[in-house]
C-alpha cells in the first residue's frame, strides 16, 4: 500500500511538470481541446515512467548498499 502512495505522488509531480511545460510552451496553441488533453495525458505518462524508473532504481541501489554495509560491519 505504501508504494501506491509513492506512485501517486510521483504521478502528481509528473503532471505538475507537464502542466508547467504546457504553460511555458511557445508554440501556437492547438485549437482542439481533445488533442491538447491527450497531449497532456501522454506526456505526463512518459514523465511518470521516467521519474518512476529513476526513483526505484535509486531506491534499490541504496537498499542493496545498506544491506552490504550492514553485512560488512556486523561480520
């Protein structure tokens, strides 16, 4: 259950970054609201995937390092 809250938080960060990127975009706006909504959804999913990959790879690396350090000092 803890991971669900972490993933939800990561998605909120991804959505905030995507909305910020759409706000500062200097291209001409797309007149179709559906296309703009799809663009926001697709980009937030891509950013979510990248952030999740970075977060969990760092999480597991630090977990393995912590176990190795504990084994080294407890032996």
